[in-house]
């Protein structure tokens, strides 16, 4: 995407500070007891100064495709308690966030106890704020040493990841509420789908950057998941999930461990559509992985329309988000139903969001997305959460800080958090008012 799922798709084309509430949705039937309302964020995109990661290296190369470096991001490494307090003021009861492998194991085989202790405090603070911690062990970024030895292309990559998961769980497991080894475990397959329409220039710029990273690290094998060859890493990622699942389930702690997937709605257009092939490519072996795990997390942002040639541009005249793809919250209902057809495991909405500078469109997105979840519940589907991406306006990978998904704006110099009207609106949705 340029590199994440959001950029891949783009390539296709509380309290008093929460402020006045936007127009309320109509009263709705309450979701089932225990339903999780939350927001999601990743470590690299919010913590800041993740200097030992592959992304940090790539962001600072002269040949980078990143618009700007992540820098201090939202300074959530230091301000996590502020974030939890805002989330609780909105009325959320869970918070989905990542722990950073590049911090915990900055050198191969050396685990930093200081960083593990830091995440112990983060998890304790999350619980102290009344939020169930939903932990992602890997949200795209890896340590530079791991990328330099071939990343997910290396034959022993799954063993190295399982070792990290085992060590992290040993320190953190008794505080974790739910977890997934990977964020969007099939992200590389979405990259593969959209490379069908990628220009030679698009490919060349990314290849040039990775070659420069290899020179910078003295490695001919440097590999980063968002720029890697999908077919080469798919078997190792599937193995890594399976081994990580066992390592995490070994405890301490007794919590569900699942698979989160990028699950954009794939729609056929016209005769001889390649939609079935695109859908098979997008999910690969990951539904089997779901069925060997405890739950599936669906993460939907738009739809992919497919004709006889492959993925199509958005229809003329439709509303586009600031991330460059079609505004289409109905995708969420489609992928929930897809998941229900593919597995009997519980379904969680682990990401759903919109990039926009018009907060009234975020309010509309929330209304439409929650309505999709509620209809699925009425249809008897076992949906257990709605988790919005993201709490904060944060670093959006190659697109830098120009795309705003957050319920809360962040001053780039002072890191002041200012909840938007959409945050108050979500609070009303949660209360059913």
C-alpha cells in the first residue's frame, strides 16, 4: 500500500471536552450483554520514536516512498493514560492496541526488560480505566534485525516470532483480555490483489527503497511485509500464526486468541467477473487459520468492485474518503456475513473507520456502520464488538499525517488531544440515545 490496507485501497482510485453532540441516530435496540465498544490503534502509528523498527529505517531513507517520517507520532508511549481516559469518557469498554516487537527485542535474542515493564504498566493502566485490553503482537512493523535477515521470507521467521510471543506473554499475559498475533494477517494478499493494477512506476519506487534499505543495513535480504513478495511470505506467515497461537495460549493468562483480517467487500461486476479469484487470493489459507483459533476480527473500509479484467476504479460520482477510496460503510455488513458463512467462530469488528476532515461524515459513518452491525445481530449472527479505527489522528504509514481517521485530533507539536463531535456522537450511540 503505499502500504497499509488503507493506502492500498487509496491506490485504487470525554466529558466536557468532548464538545457538542452531533445529530443523534434514531433509538436502537441495545446490543447483547458483554458487547464490546472500542477503538483501535497501533504501536508504531501512535507511540512515536520507534527507532529500531523497519518502518523507521524506511521512513528516513533518501529513496523513501513515505511522505514524512513518523517522528514522535502521538507520543502515546508516554501519554497512554490520557488516551485511555478519553476512551473511557466516550463510554468505550475495550481498547485495541499493539505492543512493539522492535522495542521488546531490539537485538536478536536480547529482550529488553525495561520495555516489557513499560507494557506491563500500559496494560495495568488500560484495566484501571475500565477497558478490556485487546493486544496485537505485530502490527506490520518488525525489528530492523529481523527485516535485515529476510523478514517473513526467512525460513525460520515463524520460530523467531513465536519466541517473541512466548517471551511477551510470559511478562504480560495475566493482564491481556484478548489478543491476535497479527493485525490483518492477510495484508500481503491485499497487496497482491492491487498489484494487478499497479503501475511500473509504483513498483519501481518501492523496489528502489527496499534496495536502499538493504544497502543501509549491509543486507542483500532486507524484506518488509508491506513491500515483500506475497507468495514468498504467505506460508511463513501462516506458520507464524499457528506457532504464535500456541505460544500465547501457553500463558500465563486465559484469554481468546484470534485472527484479524482485512475483509473488504468483493463485488462482481458484469459477465466473467474475476471476483471469485480475487476473493480467493485475498483470503488464501486464512479461513483455515481462523477455524484453528478462537475468533475472527473483520476490518472493513470499502468495497472492491471486480470485472472481467480485475479490480475497478470507484464508480463515477460516488463519495470518496480522504484516503482516496469509496465511502461505503455497507461493506461492514457484507464482510460480517462472509465471516459467518466461513466460520462458526465468534466475529468481532476489530476495525471500521473513515479518513475525513469533515467530522459530520464521520458521524454518518458511525451511524451507518453501527446500523450494519445491528442488522447482523437481528439476523442472528454472533457479532461481539464494534471497534472504531482510530481513537487518534495518527501516522498513516506512507501517507504520513495528512489522513485523519481519529475521533480525537492531536496537536503535532504539543500533543494536545481534542475530542471531535464524532466522539460525543459515538458516546450517544453506545448509550442508545
